[in-house]
C-alpha cells in the first residue's frame, strides 16, 4: 500500500519543526543563561507561535501531542497513521 | 514523565536503497556513543548533580530521544523493503537470522547494547567531562558515517545530528564553568 | 573556556608517519575537526541568529556555532 500525503502536510510540519527547533535551542541556552531577559522573551514568543501552528495542523491532520483535542468526534484519530517514521 | 509528539525533530529523507548504511547507522542506535547511551547517561546523572545543571541534563537527555527516533527512522527506511539476500549482501545476514528486519539495540558490528556504556561517577566535574567527551565521540561517529555514505539526503540529516553534538558539547562546557564559579561572584562575560 | 580568539579554523591536518616497509601508499594528509565549541567560550548574549527555517536546516540557531562537515578524503576515492 502506497500512501501519499498532501504537500500541505509537509509544509506545515516543517514550519512546526522550525519553530520547535528555535524553542529547543533557546531552552538549552537559557539552562546556562537563566537571566537573559531577551532570550526569555523570544522563548515565550516562539512558545505561543508553536502552539498556534500545532492547533492549525491538528485541525487538518489530527492530534500531534498527548493532550490535544481529538477534533473528529466519532473516531480516535491519535492512533491513525502516519507515524513520524512513515512520512 | 514524558509525553510523545507525533513528529520528528528534523525531517529524515533517504534517497538510495542501500541497507549497508543501516548497518553503519546502528552504531548511533545501540553503540557506546550512540543516542540511546546519551539519553540514558544524562537522564540518569541528573539525580546526583548540583541543582544548577539539572535542567540542562534533563533537556539534552530528552533531545537525545528525539535523535534516537531519527536514527530509528533511517534504519527502518533502509531495511523495511530489503529481501533476506539484500540484507546478507549488506552484512546484515546475522541480524536477519536473529531479528528479521526488526530494529535492535546493537552497534554496527552487532554487539548488543549494554549499560556498561553509561558512566555515572557521582562527581559533577567527572560526569560533565564524561558528557563533553561523549558528545565529541558522537560528533566523530557522525563524521565517519557521513564519510561512508553517498546518500545526499541521509547526509543532510546526519549533518543536523552532528551539529547538535557541537551545541550539546558547548552547553556542557558552560555547565562546567557554572560549577567552577565562586559563590556570590557575578559571572563576567 | 577562557580563550576567545576572533578567528579560528574548523579543520586541521597533519601528515602521519609513513615508513619504508608500510604496505599501502601513504594516505597523505590526515584531517581532524576543531569545531566552534572549542573556541567560542561561554556564549555571549544577543549573538546574531539564523531565521527559524534556516536554523533548523543548519542544526543551530547561531551562525557562530555552524560547522558544515564534508568527507575530507572524497577526492581520493577510487
């Protein structure tokens, strides 16, 4: 069975990966620079932005994280593919 | 606790069907300086390290699990459609007779993962120097895998992972500086 | 972490010993990497950053740490 995903899936996924990557970099930086207020501000800004991106992604492609709303009320979409290693 | 996110940290693409690369990648899956060893090393050390660096060990340890998932994805993609003959040609015949194409925590030579790879001395400086060395060894391993690989897409993901080792090493070096600091003396950049 | 040189190189090389009875032709230069984390010291605040998309591609948010790796022996491949 060959499954193809809409291009939109990959585009949105990569936007999320980029936003979350900035978060991880800032997190590690702040772990050793806990008083850099500018970095804290940037971290908070990207945390918000990442949440927005994920909400948008999840409305088309199903829950991405534990604790996200299952927006399809008659099917448990969390268990649906694709899994990260299948895309 | 940990929660799962249905995404890779960085996109993994593999352009050529070359199961031999899967064999090499196993060094970073279940090898001494691989991602599993790294994750377990940091997440285990954090219980007995000064408060100031617990956050760093937790966050780097967690990121290592994301890297482990990327390596697993590469190995999976390179082996899932390989026939037994192709696996034998790739040097994975011994792997096949024990595991079929299931992933297994062993190094590139097939040696199973062992907790003996993970150091925990309980001395903060010894442990952080260990961690710095582990990052440099993982960086070197990525270099040697890239040297052996002709797959441009795979190498792109491997370069990402190599760069992460540089950043982790940088942060561990900073953690050493933090622990060296004299009490109440402000850090001067 | 005290030294902060303004410029540094990320690759070094040396010519390993080759004896008269060694069976293989000499490899020539051996290369090793000296990545930016060896030189930068404790990171200064407010360093220039990549854009988010570029940071992801490069594997770091800060250009100062970026180190592209390529097989240094590629040209010699048979």
